C-alpha cells in the first residue's frame, strides 16, 4: 500500500512544483513589467519638467540681466560710506535666507541653509533668521526653530517682482527686531551648470547714521537715510531673488536632465532583465513539454 501511495503522490508533487515554478515566473515577469512601466512614466515626467525649466530658465536669465543694476547700485552706497558695526553696542545679527517653496532643484536651498547653520552654530543667541521661501524654514526649523523671526511663503511659483521684494523689505523693517548688522544669503548665478552661495551685507538706520563718511553726501537727515535704506533693502532683495530664481531654474533643469538619464539607464537594465526572465520561462516550459512527451513514449 505504501508503494502505491508513493507512486500516486509523486506525479502530483511534480505537477504542483511545475505549476508553482510557472506561476513564480509569471509573477516575476509581471513585477518587472509594472516597474518598467512606472520608470517610463517617471522619465516622461522628468523630461517634461526639464523642458519647462529650460523655458523658465531662459526668461529668468533675461530678467536677471535687467535686475543686476539694482543690486550693484545699492551695494555701492555701503561700499563708499564704509559702514562698520558699532562695537560698543550689543551685537544683533539678522540673516535673510533667499530660497523658495519649490524643490527638485538639487542643492540650491540646502547650500543657503548650510551657510546659515554655520552662522547660527557660532552665535545663536543674538542671531535671527528671516526665511524667504518655505524650504529654508523646513531645513532650519528642526534645530534652530527659535531663531526664525518670520517666514515669507508663496515664493517661486511666479517670477519675482519688485513689488514682492518691497513687501518683504517692509516686513523685515517692521518686525521690531533692532539688528546692528545683517546678511542676505542667496545663490549667485554663474552659468547654466554652476552657482555660488554668497552673502550681501545690510545695516540698520542707526548704524548707517553713525558712519563717519556719511558726510560725503550732502543734506542727509534721518528721514532721507531711512527712506533710502528701505529702497536699497528692497533693491537688494529684488536682486537676490532674481539671482536665486535663475540659479534654481538652471539647477532644476540640470537635475531633471540627470534624472531622465538615470531613468533611461534603469529602463535598459529592466528591459534586459525582463527579456532574460521571459526567455528563462519559455525555456523551462519547453523542457517540461519535451520531458512530458518523452515520458509518454
């Protein structure tokens, strides 16, 4: 009886094993096919984003050429007056982080946040941060949330305008934080594939009025100085926003190009794996058919 049962169970076990192998092969093919399809869809998205970024980059570069005189003119005033922070007063520093709300653009926002983290690591007691764009807030909030003075959102969806810069400058001056010196941390555009994290100095009205070389300009009272500082701060913010927007679009274009190339390489590997797996399944099925036919004869 045991020999008869063994003789009956053996073909059933072989058939079950063959079915399991066939199902496993089909499942593997289905998984590879689904992954291949998803990678192809991702490649289409990254290629579309690259084309959109290329168009936006061309416009941002044109706008940047027109905005650079604003930044150059505002910087010349601080250079000629040779403003230095008052050493007797308590040092209070303000850092303005120029980023945006949008990602997928490489290390544009991370570089700005890294420089600010270095400044805060040296002195986080008398230093406040004004975040322009939600990306800098998200990076800095975990360790230095108490140092964030204010956050300006909705940056990066549309090209920056001087009205946006004026609103940000107005909020900076009306925060109630009496800073003695400050910096605007931004990305300076150099070429399509490179940018540099840079800083521009800013000073409060009281610090500017104490400068010894302010007498170079005639008929300057406190109201005129304050009005000019508001305009120069808006000009510097507008200039750095244009520099940051151009750097962001060029970096996003490069990042999407690299992502499309990586997706293409992955598609080639998955296609090769899919073909090899399919060929293995076909070969195994042919062997099973031939073996079954040979067993019957």
